[in-house]
C-alpha cells in the first residue's frame, strides 16, 4: 500500500506539506448541510453564505450559522487529524493547509493550521475586526454585536464571492514552494486556489501523494495514489515510519 520510497522519504528530513479537504472531516461526521431538513432545504448555501445575504437578512444568516456551530462544536477529531498533529512534531519543517472551517485540526493539536476558508467556530466584528469564539457569543442575541465598538459580528469564514485572506495565501504559498513531500488528503482537487497547490508543489520538485477514497482529477499527476480513509491510512503510515527495524 505504501511504497518503500515514501517510507524512506518520511524517515529522512523532508519538508512536509499537507493539504486537507472535506473528506477528512466527513470521517468525523461533519455534515455538508446541503441535505438539512426543514427550512434549510429551501436555501442553497450560496444564498446564505455571502456578504450580500448577510446584509440583506443578518438574522437568517446567523440562525443558519448558529445551527452549524452548535453541531460542529460537539464533533471530535478522528485518528487522521490526530496523526497529522503527531507528524507536525516529527519534522523541523511542517505545514498544514486546510480547506475545512470546522477547527478539528486545532482540536487535535495542530499548532498553526493555515485555514484557507476561515473557521466557523470563530467570529469577528465587521467594523473593528475584534475576534470572538463561538462560546463567547450571547445566546439570546439574534445578531451578536461587538462589545468593543458595537459593530455587527459575522462568522469568520470566507463567503461566496470573497477572497482568501492575504495572510493565509502568503503562508500557503510558502508551504507549497518549500515542500519536498506534499500530501493531498480528502479533497476533490477542484476548488481554487487549493486545487492548483499539489501540482505547483510537484512542479517545484515535491514528491506528491494523494490520499482519498476515490480517484480525482489530481490522481494522474500524483507520484502515489493511496485509496482509503485517512483516519485508517495515516496512523498506519506513521507506525511504519516510526517502526524500529531489526
């Protein structure tokens, strides 16, 4: 399943960059919310998760995000998340880029994940940019307000039509350019800018590994495609890398 070449590379001193997508979160039970019952079936995420939607009807948008926050806060990381956090401790240079907004990598112990699309458990003031965690929001407020300036709070996620935060782009560019081993895990490889990152890393000389339950548009370009769930594959890979040979 895992090549000797990959094991040997991981036993060396690689610069490891890992890109994760919805697949690793799905293994923890994070729902997509596209199939919610009741009122949410009447809306597409694109109709709620946008700046225009928020300005037009902030109460509705906040109701939807409070639902999502309440569900995600009780979901726990899976062995894949924990193994990535353990890999981080093993290498002098390690980068984690995620398209997920659920914060599960941080819960698992990853120190500074690059969150391309933000974090749904974090909120910020639209006026002064002060940050709040979900647990700090007043439960009774239909539209939470900033206690510093009185401005409206919004979920700290990238909405449809918004740009990736510049800091996340700069950090992810560094992670791609420096990688000697690049893992693409649980992502469809279709949403930009993340979709191009594995190919750019490979073009820069990185050894490219794709780990997914099914093949994607990225698969033909990968040096290794490993089929399966990351929560099962990553712990096995780590045990092979750290195994003491007789």
